[in-house]
C-alpha cells in the first residue's frame, strides 16, 4: 500500500527527477542551468556557474531536467547566511512569489529536513515541489494498523492535490478564537503531514464583550455572510451585531491584533519554527528569547546582513536583525557618510517620523471631533451613550433618511405631472369665432 502512495507522490511532484535522501534530509542539486532564452523575471542578474568543480558535484538529475525548457517556471535566488556557526540558506522570493511554498520550504531547511549544498545559487519551483514531496514521503509511518494506514493514505492523496496550489497560494479560513483555529480544509493537511504548525494572530480581546457576542465562533467567511444578511434584517439587535462585527473587521484589517500577538508570544515555545498567516500572506516565524521574529525573504535584501524582522506591533514597522538577532541597519542606508552627517541625517529622519505621527494624530483627533459633532447635531447623543444605543440611533436615522428621500421623490414626481398638464393646456389651440372678421371694426382711411 505504501509503495503505491510513494509512486503517486513522485509522479505528482516530478516524473523525471531523481532525489538523493540521506539521514532524513532532502538534498538540493548544487546548480541549476538556466536557458538564455528565458526572460529574467527579477532585477537581479542570474548567472549559472560553469566551473569544472561545479559540474563535477552535480546531483544525479537527468540531463533533460537540468535545462529549464518551461519559460513560465519560476527561479528563486538562494541567500546564504551564518546560523549557529554554520552556513545556512534562505530561499528568497520576488514580489509575486508563491509565499506558502517559500515559507514551508524555509521552515524545513531551518529544521534540517532539507539539506542544500553550498554550490546552489538558484532553485526553481519544480525543485521546491520535489523537495516537499520527498519530505512527505519520509513522514509515512511504519508498522501501523490497517485502519490508520488507510486514513493516512487518504491524507496523502489530499496532500498531493494541494501541492500544486502552493505555487500560487492557499485558501485558509481563520477563526477568531485561537492562534491555531482554522476551518478544516484540504489545504491544512499539507501542514499536518509535514509537522509544521500554522498559526495566525487575528483574535478578539476577551474584554471586548460586545465584539465577542457579535462574532461568536464564526469563521471569517461565516462572519462576512452574517454581516451581509443581518444588515438587511428588520431586527434591531441583529443590525446592531452586524455593525459591531463590521467595525471589528475594519479596525483589524491587517489580520493581527495585540491580543493575538500576546497569544502567539505565550503559546509558542522558545526557538519554535512555524508558518504565520497574516494579511493574506504566509511567512516563516520563530520565537526567540520571548520575542517573535519573521524571516525576511525579500530578494531586495539578498546582499544584506538582514535575516529576521521583529514582530512586536500590528503596524508592521519591525526592527531588522541579523542571524544572531542583533539589530542591523539595511545597506540601502548611506553608510559612507561621516559620523557627523550620519547623525544629522538620523535627526532629520526622526523629525520627519515625529512630524508624520503628529499629523496622523491630528487627523484622528479631527475625525473624532467631527464624529462627536455629528452625533450631537443629528442624533442628539453624547459620549455616555452605549454602542448598542448608538447603533440603534444610527439605524433609526438611516430609516428616517430613506423615508424623507421617498417623500421628496413623490413630491418631485407630483410637480412634474402638474407641469406636464399645464404644458398640454397651453399647447391646445383656442377655437376662433367665424364672425370675428365681420364684426371687427374697419379703419377709416382719409384720402
């Protein structure tokens, strides 16, 4: 039974590639020959190594697979860093790269389940899919009961169907009750088979009782459907819940809350590697010394000493650090300036940041003042009003506006009808008397 599953996985991933597996590690071929006719999809100039040593150390891959004939096949640059005193690779991606595939592969590399020879500079999507397929095959348990074996084989079939989706992205449906709570879909099986935790931080603070009541145990898709249906309801309570839930989604559009950050920090173990789903994006995440770090995989940092970015707020302005978690400035900053000029430039940057924050705060204050004026003038309410009462007033105000609009349309239609009647009466010719010409007085003309 297991042999048939292995054959199916190998056929799904790559029909012509032969992978070398030693001590539960998938070895990546040291070079990838690139056809000169392939258009370059990134700004980085990619050159295939042609040295004799490089050719001699190639992995046993068939010749027809060493040349990339498919122009649509993506190529990803490998960034080499020093991690735990050893040379370690990072698979980088461009702006349109398949983030789930990159995130999962990098986690497996950092866990030591995929070994990358030091001669590798580039990999393709086909290579990455083959590595994941071999890792799934390695996860097949031995000497298990027949019932468990059949269940595992079904999961393997589902995982094979999911593998191609990793190239473009996965559809996951989060629940707002826990960092590992997702609606069960076939896409989640790939994480289970590879033993990689999938987390998110889009959680509701338990102290927000009204939001907890409005959202309940709904998943994201269920909540959106609930909002659409409840806003059209005649039940005031349902309309209120819909407005509260909609407000929560708008305020947490980044798909991360501070309560979610706290839960991620407390639930993850130290140096635990996982995949984080946030902002419809998948990234490699690790907790180190009670801090969260996201792996930086942007190709723009391939030549810089930037490895991780701190995840300590929901604004997305983390601090860049190296492989030893020491803060480092990106090389894009002009480091050739003298210390005096660098200090002056830093002061200018700090001033601009402070000015931007002040303007943003002023806009927020003006918005709050406008909202308070609107509530006082149009709704006759103050800050003491609860969210439920405010939502009820807004609903009543909306009903009144619709009624006034209908009344204005009716008056306008009546006026148009009256104008049409008057125009018809004016355009009707008046009958003339036949004796008018005889009875009309004649003018006397004196000759």
